[in-house]
């Protein structure tokens, strides 16, 4: 009897990802909401979404159109629970799925998935974080127009149909020659705007996220126009989404965000809906300027080795708030260097201005004094230590004038001596270095508690770093269809949801069962990152030989994680049950 050739499939950490996708019923929810019209053997929209999440968290930097190659050496039957072929994961199939996700409404669909996930994970989002980030894109896009063009186009559609449509006058959902849908959702407006990645010259799209506090789970997402201003967007999000979230969970909600949250409109919503907030106060605000400029240094109370604080009670827009001025010694050290650099640059500019003034000839004393006053009254970084106005006689005749000759007129020049205004530098450093103000309407919080809660905003910032990391699926922004870009932002957020949920479950179970996982130095810890766990699962393979399957490379540390997560995860790796032969 001839021996069959051995076949090796790479499982790695994909069983963990597939297990969490199944546990949170992500594919199931999508298929319930967007059932496939075809009854063929090929992928459902939920399965295609699962494939893109697996690809995105595969950490091999494969772009979307290379997905079939990504799955060629993977144990597909184990990952998908049925016989599927790697060729099904082509850009046509995935593109159709992205179109369907957009057509349904990515924010609406994501909210349903996230709501179900929160219930499964037994999480109640009483404290949430709100923030936005931008993704820059290269090239020209079909809907890349000025706002005026877009509004004009909408007006024509309304005039032509006698009613307002949801979409624009594009070629329809299928493009030229295809079936045009009467009401087509409008994709995000791709344009230049404030770039958080320091690429103002590039087009971009904005992603708004609401993240749950305890596990860092993104519970709401919405793509936005590339030039959308955070302050305006946040006010609408608080009004339209966060209040409904509060009502859905029947709990008092606390919103944490950066200074973009702090506006009259959002304060009005918080007051009206009895919601709590924590936000940084914009330094340009009149009341904030007053505190930053005129605070009493002696009133600072030491919180720890880094932070000092002064507490204030403020009435803002009819709402009683607690404002706390913080001084960070670490931030002050960095800020002092920045301010000194700016001071030195401005000192050079002011010195050049004085040098130029000294070279200038004036035809009367009044003009000279007027120019001196105008040029010196704005000096900040240098001081005038001595200024002397001298006159020089001028003659129309050439050569040396005669001893008793009267000058035809006089020219006036300034001789000026300056010195650095070191007091101004010290004042600037005292006023600005390491200083910031936090505000809240939760009057029960101490200055330390307020600071600690605000620092937890790093959860959402870590999520943004994750989405933009080069190992992740950010290369999918090569897509040229704005609708698919919007749907891809949902796929990316779903990937963050799965990643965060896995990390939360692993850490929770390690703590609950008093167990540990080795860190990079081999020391036992109870808070490993999901990324570190994934790396530890690399080089786990499925070996197929003579009709038999065997998982190769499993060690005790892998078994620990799988046992913590449960039998479904163990099944992917052939422990206590099989998911079927490949």
C-alpha cells in the first residue's frame, strides 16, 4: 500500500481568532441581517467577513487582494467548520461582501454585532471613551469633490425627483450597465483635512469610535468625511448615539474624551440627559486662560512624584463642574525645552528687528521716536537696556564740507543695546510647561481619581495604534472605492473587537483562576497582550498523513490558554474533540 504524501497546514494563532469570532457570533449576526441570496456552496457574507478578520489579524501584511494566497496553507475546515476552498477568498467575493456591508449600513450593523458581543462577554458600558482618528489615502477618488459641488449635486437630485433622496446621482450600486438602486447610501467624503498622521497633503477618511472602558471593546464606529471637525462631530455623537446607549443599558453613563468634547452643545446634552463626563479643557477657553495665567503656585497639592494639582469649582453653561489644574514634572521638563527653543528662535527674530532699526535713517526726530515705539512695544524675548538717538549732519555738496558750512538737513539713527528677557522665559515656562486642566461634572471625584480616569483614555488610543500598525490590515486602504473603504473600516474595527475581547478573556481567566503566562523574559504574568499570546502560537501546524490528523507544536503554555478559553477553542487545536478532517 502506497503511503500518502504528508500535508502540513499552518494553524498558528488563527484558531484563537476563529474561536472568538464564533463565540461572539459575528458571522452569524451578519448572515442573519444580510442573508446570501445564492444557495451555492460558496461563502456567505458572514464567512467572508470572518475571512477578512482572520486575514487582518494574521500579522503577515497581506493585502486584501492576496487573501486567497493567505488561506492556501491554512486548515480551512477547522477554521470555518465546513469544506471551503482557498480560491473562494478572492477579491470579487470579498468585494461583493464589502458592498453588501456598506449597503446595509456599516455603523448600524456594527452596533448590532457589538451589542451582542457585550452581552456574551457580560460587559456593561457604564464608562465609555470617545475619540477619532484619520487614515490617509493616496490617489484620486470618485467622490472626491468640493463640498459645494456635493451640495449642488444633491440639490439637482432633489429637484429632479421632487423629493430628497438618501444617496447621490452616482451610477448606482452596480456601476455602469448595472441595476441602479433608487435609494443608495452616500459614502464618506474623501478629502484633505486635519491630519493626525502629519500628512495634510493627502486625502483622508476619519473614523469615530466609542470604546467600552473595562475591556477596551469598540462598541460603536462611524466613518466620517475627511474634513470633519471633532468638536462638531462629538456633539452630534453625544446627542444621537451615547444617550441611546445609556438608555439601552439602563445605566448612568460617563463619557471620557479629549478637549474636542468640551463645547457648549455637548455640555447641554450632558446636562439634559443626566450624563457624566471627563474631558480636557481647551486652553484657548477664556476661563482656562485665566486659570493658566493667574493661578497661585503655592496652592498646588502634591498627588505623587509626578503630578501636582489645584481644584476649582466652576459654573460653565449653567452646569456645576469641577476643574482641576495639573502640573506634571515630566511634562514640564519636556515643555521647558520646547519653550526655550521657541524663545531662542523668537529672540533671534527680535534681535534682527532691532539691528534693522539701527540701520534705518530718519529725517526727523519725531519719526525716529515713533518708529522706535512701534518696533519695541511688541518685544518679548529681549529688553532694551539702553537706547540713544543720534543725529548726523548731511550736505548736498560732495566731499568734505567746509569748517563753517551749515548742513542741509540731519539724519537720525538709533544706537540700541539689548539683553535677554530671562524673566519672560521663566514666566512662560511657569505658565505653560506641564500644565493642563481637566473638567468633570462628577463632583465626588478627587483630583487623583479624576486624573486616573482620564488617563484610561489611552485604551482608545491603543486601539488606534493597533489599527494603524504596519502588521495589521491598514494596507487595505489601497481600495479605490469609497464605499468599500467605509466597509473596510468596519472590518478593521471588528478585528479590534476580536483582538480586545480575546485579550480581556485571557487576562480575566488568568486572574480568576490564579494562573499565569510567561512574558518575554520568561517571568509569570497575568496580563499578557493578545499580540504576545499570538506570537507564542506561531509554528503550530496541522499534519495530515494517511487520513489521520495531528496538531504539531502544542506546548503546555498553549494548552493553558486553550483550557482557559474553553472547549470550543480546544477543538480548533484537536484537544477533547475534532472539527473534522481536512
